[in-house]
């Protein structure tokens, strides 16, 4: 199947791109990596009147680091971040999750921002972004606004981005001292969508766990304990509180079991990685 016909805009700067969004709003789609969008176009799930290809904004393929954060632009590729030498130390959680995203060919084209905007509940990057409490920069022709990760994802493939806005970059906190980071994922085979995925940040006095693939959006919870016996009970309560449902891949019971066992193992890994000064 091939896409329905559409016009193409290839802006040379953000102003041209934002002017296009202003004019067409819900009838426009942004093309960055296209790893999800092109498939949706071919299946005619997405039928925009105009496609705004921001790849022609050459100067925006950047990553900016500061003491405590990293700002990643809309055209920074997933494989670029994976191959970047400093990523393992700066963003250990994302570094561990990146190889799970499709296959290397997908990551060579797919963008960090694009994955967040697609908002697939089984996707790895939204999960890590929520765990790290990142911030998105959204621009319209009028202004810029900052949106926290917890406020951005509203449901499967649904975000709080307005129709005339473009996510131009994301800001992600760097790894903290005295903290351990761990990621894990269960899928039918490598590169498939996750049946369940787990991101954990362990600090001296608290554990932050985010679970993806089992509900409509990744779900976060924090506990002020490292006691593994207590954590087993807390994970069991958390698994029952989640609105997990059976689907074509597996049962709700199996998903809850994954939270109890794989979730606990991921927490153990994060605790083991805490480095105390």
C-alpha cells in the first residue's frame, strides 16, 4: 500500500517550519527520522495534507551539554547518541536502553525526539525520559513552552503537543553521583515491541521505577526503601494497582508476573550499581 497524496515542505529554518504548522495545523505532519511515520503513511493511518521535512534544517543536528543536563535537538539520531563516547557516563540509563530500539538500521535514521513524540507505550525512550524527569521544548510561531515528561504523554500515540507546535529539543538530566541506573526489557525476540520494559534509578534513600508496555502510558512509582523483602511486597501491590489487560501477545497475569520478577531483578541491578563516594 502507498501513501495518500500530500504536499511537501522542506524548510531551511525553524521559522519556515513553524509557519507551515501555523497554516496547516492538524493537516500537517513533521518528518524527522520517519521510522514510524512512513509506515503509518503507507498504511494510510496518517493522511496529512502536507509533510514538513525538517531534515533540511541542517544546523539543528546538535547536542549541547552543560554541567547537569544535555539538550538534544530534534534531528539528533538515536545511533549518534549510542555511538557517542560520553553517553555511557552521561546517560547510563538511555545508553543501556538504546540497543533495544528496533535494529541498528532503524536507529541510524530514527531520532530521539521523534521517538518521544510518537509516544508508543512500549517504546524505550519515553520510558527512560519519564524515569529521568526530562523536559521538552515546544515551539510555535508565537512562543516557546517547556513541558515536563510526566505531563507530555497522555495515552497511546497521544501527547500534549498542540497542533501548531514542534518539539525542537529535549533536556535530559545527566547521571547523578551516588545513583545506580538499570534498564531491562522482555520481548518475543530481539527488536520486537516490548511486552514489558523497566527503567530504575536507585539512590541512597529512594528507588524510582518506571514500567512500560503493560499500560496505555509508562507508569512511574517511587519508594523510600532498599529492603528487597519489602520491595517484593511493594512490587506486588504496584502490579495489582496497574490497569493491565490481556492482549494478543500475553495475559494480564503474565504482565503482572513480569513486574514482580523482572522488575525486582532490574531494581537489584540498579542498587548494585550505586557508587558511594
